[in-house]
C-alpha cells in the first residue's frame, strides 16, 4: 500500500514581488511503513515538501495523500507526528508535561502510564520531572520525538531533528531513532543534509535536484536491519554514501545551486 504520495505538486511563494518556486511539478511515492530520507542542496524544497505532508502549508498545485487519504484528514485525527531541528519544548514544563501537551492539543487524555511509557521508549524514564534547561540537546530531541509519537501517529515527519547535535550524539540518536521506528514502523519521512544519516536510517533515499525542484533519483539502501555502528564500516554502507554524494554534486556546474 502507498504511504506518502505527491502528484505534480508545486508550491510558489512571492518574495519581494518576485515569484519563487520551492517545488514545481514534484512527484513522490513511498510504501506504507517505510523509512524514506530526503537529501539535496539548500533551497531545493525538502522542508517545503515535509511541511506540506504535515498539513502546515498547502500546495499551489497538485495533490498529496497519506495512506490513500487526504493530509487534512490525518492531521485532524492527530495521526501525523512532526519533529523539527528545534525541539520547541515549553521551558516551564517538565519533560513529562511537554509530552502530555500532545494529548492536550488532541483533546484526549493519556491512558494510564502512557507518558511514562513514552519516556521509557526514548530512554528518559529517570528525567520525567526535568525541565528543558536541565536536559542536553540530545535529550531535548528525544522528548520532542516522544511527543511526536504520543498520539500513535500513522506517519512520522522529521526535519533535521539532529542537525544541531555534535557528531557522536547524532550517531547515538540515529541508533535510538532506528530502535523507536522498528518498534512500530510508522511511515516516516526524514529531511537531512547528512548523507551518512540518510543511509543509516532509510530504506530509500530521495535526492532532490536543483531548480525546478523535481525528483532527481531514488536510491534503495540494501542494508539489513537492525543497523549498528558496525554497519558504518561496511562496504555496502560506504558504496551507498559515495553514490549519493556523486548525485548531490552531479549538477555542481549550475551557477544558481547552493552548496550541499
């Protein structure tokens, strides 16, 4: 069954009186329950596409669906979980209270032990009463992911969730995210600038090209799960990273392109 689907999707913005096409006739199809990563140069439309699937913006043209249903339907049922680079936690609330916020927004009461179970899933059971200022960057991101999972979403959308973390913490968070994803396998879309992160986490990596922001190519990742630090040393892992890097630099001669 189809997971995420975009058909001829365009999104045009008007900046300073000039029209800018963030997406132009973009097509995408992912299987239900799969983990897909989007990579590409800055400004290629990755985050715009994720925001459209999150229901935080609307396309200028084209159609989007999740599991064969309109995005708005799943958003109204609070079945879309979203996490951004900024954890966006309320500083006066504890980790547990920030997670409870997802239930409050959905107008639902968490079941017995629901919040503590989520904290345990992200390895923060001992920090339920800690406020964001008392947590490290990686811990704050784990709270944000737990909050995104609170309403048992059908789809998980992640926009550079570990982009601000140091490399060691980022690798640990990638392993943690894989473990969480394997638990229930929500249809997942990750936007990242890290080729290694995309290869480690995803079933398929989509390389978005420079303007006109259409799908460049999709690469399946032939790595068995679960993946570990040992995976990072395999020939298959490095071959996939090399292939994707080549694709990212394929249109380097474009004078309007940004550095990846």
